[in-house]
C-alpha cells in the first residue's frame, strides 16, 4: 500500500504570478532595512544594560564595609545584577538571531546571498592559511631549538677557551 502511494504521481502545485504595477510603491526592502536598524538600536541598548548590570555587580563585590546587613544587601544586589545580566544576554542573543534572519531575507531579495557566502569562504581560507603558517613556524622553532642551543654552547666554549 505504501509503495503504491509512493509511486503515484503527485499533483503539481501551481501558484499564480503576482504582478506589481509599481515596484517603488511596494518596497519590502525599506521595511527590512528599517527593522534591521531598529534591532541594531535595541542591541545597542541591551549591551549598555548588560554593562550597567555588570558594573553594579562589581561595585557590590568591592564595597569596603563589612557588616551582617551590608553583606545581606550585597548578596541581594549581586543576585539581582546577575539575573538582570543573564536576562539581558538572552534578549541580546534573540535580537542577534532576529537580525541575522532579517539580513538573510534582505540579501535574498537583493540577490546578494552568494556574494556573502563567497566572502565568508574566502575569509575562512585566509584565516586558516594564516593559522597553519603560524603553527608551522612554531613547530619549526621547537624542532630547531636543540640545534640553536648547541650552537650557543659551542660559541660559549670557544669564547672561554680564548
């Protein structure tokens, strides 16, 4: 029964082509850019709030006096600062995800998706080649270290003999 359903030809779904008379009136790109700019402002404000929460936490950690009531107040402030910072970090992560999805939509509408992918691939290749060169230089330095130490010892022995 399953194979019969699988082998049957599925009906093709067709969608009508929508013709836009004036493409300048319907500008979804501008809406996407406006949403991205609003998200950028929210990201900026959220980052400032995270910084303020961490600043409150640091201030509470380095307060000078020590008393039972002050310790209780310090623990309360530190706990609320940590919870506030965690909440703002979650909001920041969600904002970054939303911004990335909107940017992908905008790139698809402007037909720039592959250009960004090629740029990312080129950057990854350049970074990996730089990292591999650095690792090779480090390994060659480690392997040539006994030879260099031997040359330095021979030089020091010759200088003492003279």
